[in-house]
């Protein structure tokens, strides 16, 4: 980590105040270059959605052996695992870790009952996503996320650099100004692999039991249908919020 860089515990002065330019790609590059210069231990937590593929492509041009973690809940679509293999072939130098939860699905069922996602998705997300990311970050000074402002009201005030109370870290979000069209233009222009489910009406893709097709790519309505839940908890709240 270089001197005088912003950390969770330092006085927070945003190094990238919100200056919207027309060139969202250049903006993202500048933020990523700053981030990799500033933090030796930075981790990209990638869900391998469409935004994730764009970020992988940009990150690989800034640091080709960057550390990337995928939260492998054991209930992802086969198409997602196929995409990860395709990305590993296209970007062989990236250090991609498949981070598993402490509990197998069977252990979770024995302890909390079958298909916990149908009864208490917050608890399931805590066990299978939030705790594993806490472990993967392991006190990292900063992490990267592909959040875009237009995705949902709860993401509309995300900045390039954010003080993240959830993981007591700095969260860097290079794509905040990108539109869904920007994302797909980049994927097409660079001929990047992407999840085949996008061609079958899925916009936001997470775990299989909690993901349905949705027409609007920006309202996350295909996630956790039947629950008043639009986030797994990685981008909201304080450490204790999702343990119940
Ligand atoms: S998205 Fe669904 S299956 Fe995945 S961790 Fe959350 S509740 Fe569990």
C-alpha cells in the first residue's frame, strides 16, 4: 500500500469526487489504475455477471495477475461455472479463487433445514456469501465491486471510492456511470465470453434457487422473487445485519 492512501480507518477524503465524463471506459481505467497503485492487497469480488466480465477485461489490462474471488455457494447455474472456465482460458494469468462457505449444502440442511433460501434467504446469504467474503477479504484494505448506479435505488448513490462499513474496508466501484448498453457494447466490441443465460432473459444472475428471468436489467426483479429482498447483503448494512 502506498503512503497517504485512503483506508477505512483514515479520515475519509474521496480521491475521485463525482465528475461524470462522457468516456466511462476511460474513467473506469483511471479508477482501476489508481486502485492497483494504491493497494497491494486489493481483491476483486466477481459474480461473473455482465458487469463482472467487463471489469475482468479492464482489470487484466491494469494488472494481468490480479486476485479475483468468486463466492461459490454450490448452487450456481452450470452456465456460470462454464463461463468461469471460459474466462480462465481467455485470461490465464488472473488468480481466480473459488471461495466456498464453511458449511456444505448437506451440513447447512442438517443444521438449519432443507432449502434455507426458501425460508430465510438472509441467513442463507450470510452463510454462503457474506461470511465467505469476510474470510476472503481477510482484512484487505480495499476491494473492487462492479456496482452501477442505475441498477437499483439502493445503488444510485454509490461512488467510485466508498467507505464500506459492512467489511470495514474501502470499496472501489469503477463502473458507477456505466449503463446496461455500455456494458454490452464493451462485451461485444471485445468479443468477451458471457453467461449464456443472458440470452435467455436473465439480467442479473445469482444462485439458481433465487434467480428468475426478468425483462428489466436494472431493477433486479428476477432476484429473490417472493421476498422483499433485492441485495444479498454484500452491499448493504453493518456486520450484524444479516446474521439473523
Ligand atoms: S442467493 Fe439464495 S441460495 Fe444464494 S446464498 Fe443467497 S439465499 Fe442462498
